[in-house]
C-alpha cells in the first residue's frame, strides 16, 4: 500500500501549499494582467511552461512556497517588462513572435505553406469542418496564427458576398 499513501507523506503540507500558490498566482495575475498567460509568442508559451514547472516543484519537492512564489513573481514581472518592450520596440516583437501564415486564400489551398508549417491537408480540412464550412467556396482565408491556432474566415453561406477587409490579414505572410 506504500504506492498509494505513506504515513510520512506531507499531504496536508502539499494541500496548504497548493492553496497558497493558487492565491499567489491569482494575486500576481490580477496585479500584472491577463497578458501573462496569453498565447501570443513563443516566449509566452515558454513562460506558461515555466510557471507550471515552478508550481509543480513547489508542491512536490523541497522547494518552499516562498521560493516558488518569488520565482513566479519574477517570471510575471519579466513577462510584464517584455510586453512593454515589445510594444515599444517593434524589432523585438518581430524577433520573439512568429508571423501568421496564410494557409488558404479564398478556396485555394496553399500547399507550399501547409508544407512549410508542417500541417497536413487533412488537419486543415478538419479545421474547416470545425468552423462549419460546407464548401470551399465559403472560405475567404485560413490563417495559421502566431499562437499555433488556425483561424478560418468564411462566409455564412455561398450566397453571402463575404468581403474580407484587408486590415484583417495585415501582417499575415502569404509565402513562407
């Protein structure tokens, strides 16, 4: 039965530490802002993984709640500084962020872009189904976003004119 529970396991300490870390993360996120956990850049993704790792280490190892909270606060502060610098210096933003990539232009699948993004045509078609696209003629554009998400821009029906404003695709690469 040792594999289920050991008498000397600090289960109460883990429970209390979980509550404390939860409160710290909520407090710091409210203080610094939701941008902290957004999926905008590779940096944001790395940050989210690092926070999870710190929380795990705090709850399952000898890392104290104070050390874990300090590490989380440091990463959130770093994220806040980076988001400020990204707005201030566009070159830094270009360095950190991937640019969105066009996967479909109208009803045309851009095979070279799919290949570059390592996305199979069946995955693209699955995203079209998720967006309730019933015909390729409904598609205005499909974009691989910098977050890794795929956005499907489409008409409501084939009879809908579905004009796509150029501002919607601003910054989207048409070629890899």
